């Protein structure tokens, strides 16, 4: 019985140690990517999009008055848009496709701790967090992105 208890304790401790090591490894990876590359984008290889069916329903109610409802939501292609911004600037970012990495979810958790967001993309320029796709576009339009890119 004592042997079983010791084995269970070892499994729990080793499991926790393994998780801590993986977390430290993911954290070290993120830090290395952010500070070793001029531009780093944590992304996904597919485009997360929000799509709503466009529907138009017209019918006559009991009162013979037409009722029409229209619902629509535009395509939102965040990761592709962020990558495209840098392509237009002739810049080549270091891109980490989280869905293609075994520890992608751990890296995403590190990003949540680091910047307060786990959504993708997350863009860093010269070690500074720019934000997501919308933030990157705003920085581009305001000239702030170019200032960050020009810093050495």
C-alpha cells in the first residue's frame, strides 16, 4: 500500500514538474521569439473568421403585412491582414503558427499572461507589443508602426 502511495505521489509530482517545465519552455520560446526578431507575429495558419449567413426572410403575417429580416456579418480575417500589412511594407516577420506547434496552446497561455490577450494574431515589433490586427492597422495609419520599425 505504501508503495502505491509513493508511486502516486511521484506521478503527481512528475506531472506537475513536466507541466512547469513545458510552461517555462513555452515562456522561454515566446521571450526568445519576441526579442530575437525585428517583427514577430503569433498567428494561426488558418484564418479565424466570423461568418454569419446572410439571410433574408420575407413572409406575410396574419395581417398580410410583409415582414423582412436581414442579418449579415462581414468576413473578418485577422491573421492574414496583419501579415499583409508587413508584406506591403516589404518587411518579413517571424511568424509562429500556433496551430502547427505541439505546444501552441501553452504559447497562447503565455501570451495571455504577457499581454492580457490570447487571441491571434499578436504582433511584436522590436520587442514591443503592438497588439492584434486592428491595433497593427491603427499603428500603421498613425505612423507609429513605422517609428517602431525604424528603431534599432
